[in-house]
C-alpha cells in the first residue's frame, strides 16, 4: 500500500510542477544503476549468444544430414532472434501472446499458429520437426528480417534452411524462408531462383515464373546459374501449357551452351508434350521428330560426361 501511495504522490507533484522529495532522487539514481547493470548483463549475454550462433552456423554449413542441418540453422535463427528482440523483456513476450493489435501478414500468422498450437496449429510440418521455441523465434524473424544485414547469420541461416527445406520437399517452409531473405535483400538472385523452384513444387507456376523473371533480371549474364534459371522457367512454362515460350527458354540455353544436357532433355520433354496435345497429323509428326532428335542429342552428351 505504501508503494502505491508514494508513486501516486510523486505523480501528483510532477503534475503540479513541484519537486519530488530527495528520497525520490536516490531512487532515481538507484534505478539508473540497475538499468546500467541490466544493459551490461544483456550485452554480455548477447555476446555469448552470438558466439554460439557463429559456432552453430559453421557446423550447419558442414552438416550433410538435411534434417540435422535444418535443426542447426533453426537454432541459429532462435539465438539471433533472442539477441535482436531481448526475449527477456515482457513487452516482447506480449507480441507472442496475441495482445498486439498490429495486423499480421499471412506468413506471420502461420508462424504465430505454429508457436501457439492451441491457437492455430500447422498441419504441413511433421511432428517433432519444428518445436515451439523455434517457431516463436521464426515469428520474431518475420518482424526483423527487413532490418538485418543480408550477410548476417540470421539471413544466411534462413537461406541455408530454405535450401534444406527445398531439398526435402518441404516447399511451403522453403517459400517462407526464402521470402525472409528477399525481404532483407531485394537483389538476392539465389533466393528468387530457389523460391521459384519451391513455388513450382506446390504447383503455383505463375508465382514461380514471376520469381524466375526477377532472378533473370538480376543475374549476371555470364553466371552459370543464369542459364539454370532459364531452364527452371522453361519447366514452369511447360507445366502451365505455354509450350512455345518454354521452347524459347530452352533454345536460349542451347544457343549459349550447346552441351547443356538439361536443356536438351527438357526441350525433348516439351516437344513430346506438344506431340501429345497436337491434333494436326503433320504437326504431331514434326514435334515427335524434334523430341526424338533432342533425346538422341541428350544421350550423346551424357555419354561424354
């Protein structure tokens, strides 16, 4: 009761322009000292967390097992989020309990549901794959990714984990991770290209093509990955039934690299799809001839590898 009265009295004095008693000044100094000590402790804790983050990141890069790699990258993200958000602060916890009034994006809502399974559980993550702490850290990451240096551990961890998700067929998770990388760096060719592959994996070919378009726009024309993006866009176009533009993409690769086996293989597959879809006998025969010619070329080049 005394504490309540003291606080009330101080507030009244301040409102009236009066000077608080000297005991309040002592309390202020004491409070300042405590705050300074708290900041010092936090700096030390943050330093230790970042050291551990660096160690785990290096371990993740050398890990061959994809499930283990996902776990390690997730731990890096959790540590980096803890440093950035100082998760010991009640105001930050409030964000996760649903008391925040800001409207969440779809990605944030999904991660929020993962962290608080009672509110809205994810159904696309196998049991045990992602724990509540990691999901909560991911939710933090959604808010901070735009302010992070693209070369920071957390952004590189999202990129690495996204690739591991992609390789294990967890396309929705890969899309979320690559999206965080892109939010941090709108010129990241690899993130756009890999997210395009993930979109293709779930049949969202329009989104895939949009990402491949952006990756082609950003990619250096002499980069080997540049032609891989054309092949991936050609595949997405073929899956949409846009055979002519798909053929154009494969032609672009073959004109620049006549030994590219992937381009010949996919062009042959596209001509075969055109053969099946075509009703005109003359055109069907031509598409079949081209498919067979590309298949022969593909086998010839494969034999030289």
